[in-house]
C-alpha cells in the first residue's frame, strides 16, 4: 500500500513543485531533479523493475540530458529545465518519452504565446507589488518552461506502468 501511494504521489508532487518553483522564482532547484532521480531508483527497485528495463529508463534520461544540455548551451532553455526534463525522462523511459516531449512542446508553445501577450499589456498597479509577477511580466525575463514540462509530464504519467501497477481496489476498500 505504501508503494502504491508513493507511485501515485511522488512524481506528480515533485513535478508540480518544480512548476510552482519556476513560476514564482524562475528557477528549479537541483534538489527537485535529484529527488526525482532518487525516487525513480527507489521505486523501480521496490517495484521489481528488471535491470534491463532500469537501464533503458536510465538511457532515456541520459539521452534527454545530453540533448537538453545542448539546448542549454545554445541559450534556448534554462539549466533547471534541462535537468527536470531529464529526470522526468527517467520515469517515462523511451516508451513514453516522445509523447512527453510532444505535450511539453505544445504546452510550452501556448505558455510562451500567453506570456508574450501578457507582457504587451501594462501590469496593473494592484499586481505590480508582487515581485514574482513583476519578474514574470518583464520582457527581458525568460519563459518559466518548467510549467510546460510539468504539465506534459502530468498528462503522460497516468498512462505509465507506474500508475497502472497501483492496486486501486485496495484504496477503495474492496
């Protein structure tokens, strides 16, 4: 039962925290990415994931890390975004990686367009006193892409073996 609760809550909670952190501070702590990676390893071992499958998941995370850091080096994404996307890829493996990237890209495009439009309007005086909102409104600041990465991850996560392995009947009391 504890394993099922961890499968159900750990990944979504950490991804939601990453999104909120990026929204309010424009940074994602390395601790979140490390917690995702450690959580993957612990739950994979406790859940009985085989060594071959674990290696495939690790390869998916490593592949995305290489690509994401290339994007970071070009200035296209932030370092926290690169790390959180790679940590999420650990959980998805290659089986769900392309769907995750597709959803994250779509949400990222919508987020970017909304923020660009938001930045065209003056920030209402009542809202200008909030530093996080002023930072989000500033034209020279970036896009908190961690939000899109988290939304993409939360769209894919219910379709993964992590959620499908949960014994829902046990939660319902049957």
